[in-house]
C-alpha cells in the first residue's frame, strides 16, 4: 500500500543517494512547496543544506518574518535572508506590461540568488519544489500547444550557469500530496495549509499602473483584512487561493460628509485542485459586505470594493 510515510522514507533515501556528501542550496519562498522541500532535505542531509530566502518586498503582511523565524529559529536550518526590495522595485521601474514585469523580477531573482549562493561557497545541487502539474504545465498549458500564458518564476538557467544538478523530490506529487508530506514531516498546519502564492508576489496584483511602496502597502493591508475575515469565517481551507488586487482606477466616494477619490480594489477567491482550472468562490453576501466595509474603513486609499466572478478558464487565477 502506498502511504505518505513510505513515500517520505523513499524520498529521503533517494536524496541521500543523489547528493552523497555534496552541498545543496534551496530557495525558500515561504510557500508550501519550497518549505516542504527544505524540511525534507534538512531531514535527509542536515548541515549539507543551505536555504536562501530572497525577499523581493512583494510579500504579504508579516510573511518575511514568519519565514525567517520558522526556518532559522524553529528548524535550525542554515538560512540566508537577503532583503532586496529596493532592487526589485528598481528592476520593475514604471513597467506595466505583465510579461515585462515577470521577466524583470525573474531575472533579478536569479541574479540575487546566484550572488547569495556564491557567498556561501557555491553548491553542487539546487533543490526545487517542482510539482507534477508544473512538469505538465511547462509542456502544454490551458491556452493550447506551445503558447506561453505567463512566464513562470523559477531559477531556470541557473543550474547550468553554476554547474549544479537539480534535486526535485516533489516531481511526482500534486499539491494535496505535498501538503500530506509536509504534515508527515511535522510542519505546522499554518505552513502546510497555506494558499499558493506566486513568486512575483504582490507585483502582479497591481495591474495596469506603475508600482510603488505606497500602493504595495495599501494592497498588503486590504489583502490581510480579507484573509483575516476568511480565516475567521472558517473558510480558509475550503478556498484554494484568495487575494486582493489593486485596480488602476480611482473612483469617487463619500466618507462621512466628505468626497473621496481613491483606488478601487477587486477581491478574488477560487476553488481548485491543482491550479490548472478553477471556479470562483461563491461567498454569501453578508461575508462580502463585511469585508468591503472593513477594507473601506481601515484601508486609507481604497474607497470601492468589487468581487471577481471569473473562473479559469477563461480567466487565469492571478490577474497578470
Ligand atoms: P494562473 O494565474 O496562471 O496561476 O492561473 C496558476 C497558479 O500558479 C500560481 N502562479 C505562480 N506560481 N510562480 C509561481 O510559483 C509564478 O510566477 C506564478 N504565477 C502564477 C498562481 O498563484 C496560481 O496558484
């Protein structure tokens, strides 16, 4: 019988065989996949593993601190934390084209990652949280044969440049199996059950307008209110992913007896099993009213809230 406990033992064996006494470097994003890879590798090879967390500045509220304390303090995993938020904002500049932004972020990510990898003395292996759907999706995507819908964020190209081999222990797993493996490894539910989060982060949730720190802060606040309400309603684990998008339009509103002219935001929530298709989540209207009221009252800079009812296809989950 196939169990996750057995899979874990096999994976540990396979890693030890592949790596020998080599050094492994692993990029941590704060997401489920890279967290599971890191803890699995740590269990397999201990001190031979170094993790690198490149902080783009596009993370959600409190996320960077959580990643660092989780891995450095609780797991005692060797962790390099590089705050590169200025560089990332600079790399995007005033770009508003989704692919231009994705590519700029992806390229800088690789450069910063490589710098940090060299600082720790290089490595023989690069560990990655590639999942089965990633393997499939890079071949054919829902848009049809050989059409790139979105350039995905990863450290492609780096293994050759630095002469590293890939370690990809999750290649055969779907997301729900990765979560089971995480639980098997003793990762806390708060990490294992996390919603997916794209590498380019909040930078692809501020569409159609130049990005700056002020907009990132507004979006971060709206996003955290929305997710807090989702958790309070007991809906977090039913939903595949939920987030706010800061729209490139200011609308007129009224607050007390004053006129406002502030941003509109969109809320998105979807159910899915692998991210390849998705349905929008049918919240009840009381819930949506509560979230909208809180965002408009507590988020200076937003005076209107809309709800995105597009499924995938034809929409993608992220707006960019
Ligand atoms: P889309 O928006 O293409 O997203 O329907 C499908 C799933 O992938 C996530 N996503 C990314 N994940 N790097 C990632 O690691 C990326 O560049 C990226 N872009 C999208 C998205 O959040 C959703 O879960």
